C-alpha cells in the first residue's frame, strides 16, 4: 500500500482529503503543524509527500528542504493558493517535483501522485544496470564509456555521474540545485560554473544524435529529452 505524508493545517480540508485517499487504498499519515512533519517522515518512511505551503511554525518549502536531506529522491508535491512564478520557482528550489494549486479536485491530486510514483519507479529500475540505451548511444555506467556505432568515448567520472542523473530524470525537469548537491555537495558559484562546463561537454558528445536534447529551463534546471 502506498504511504503518503500529508501536511495540511486546515483540519476540515485535511480530513476530507485524507479520507478520500484512504478510500482509494492509500495509507495516509497527516500532520497539521509544520514542526511535526519531519518527525512523521522519519517515523513512517512514506513513498510520497504532499505538503501545504502555508503552515504554522514551519512552511512547506522549509519542510521540503529538510525532507530532501533525509531522502534526496522522495517525490514531493506542494499544495498552495499562490500562483506567482517566483512561488513556483521557490517550490522547485525547495525540492518539489510538482505543484498543485488550491482549490483542487481529488482526481487531479491522485493523477499527480500516481504520475510521480510511476516516474520514481522508472528511475529506480535503472539502478544497477550496466548498459543504458540513450538514443543511438550505449552508455556503460561501469566503464564510463559512451558508444555510438564503432566510436567509443571515455567519460570522466563526473561526466558519467551527470549523464546518469539526467538519464534517471529523462523527459522531465531535473533541478540544477539537486545536480550540484549530488555531484559536489554544495551549490556554490564555482561549482555552478563547473556544471555549465559539464553540460556543454555532454551536449557536444551527444550532438551526433539530433533526437537527444539537454534543454535549459532558466532558473530551474534541465530537461533531458531522449
């Protein structure tokens, strides 16, 4: 049964959503105060988090960042009445995978939950595979080699790590900050410039197959289209 951490400070709305999800066979762990969210997360180890943004004591963005420290790969949906672009960007920067605007229907929430869980499962399925098929390329994750027809290019360890991250999130946006934290452990200006260099290198390596693109989502990250 899928476990959901649901954080919502409006008791009436929260109870309706909780009961609706439970009637569809989800296991829902709800808290109403932001200070209790991370403790509940560590206690129940959920499969996905649905976090209201405006909360007492601690907002959803802060909770998202703290949860990311425990589990960098957990899917997070932010729920908010805010609709400004800067709010959306802040949500993605805080570790959110998706945004749901209030008021919302249960059908929409369930579709988004199932979509994120499906993406996460697809990403997890590639872990441990030695050869990944990327367009017309074969990417050897163990030997750090990118092969197309008879040509083999040896990648650096950092290049191979970056390509693996992009592939794991293919056809969806990978946050720039997440890449920086995974590859370098911090998002300093120096490392950010290094990331630009590596992205340019990968684009150059993959340009022989025009069906592959690394699209920059300004202010957010990259979409690896395969």
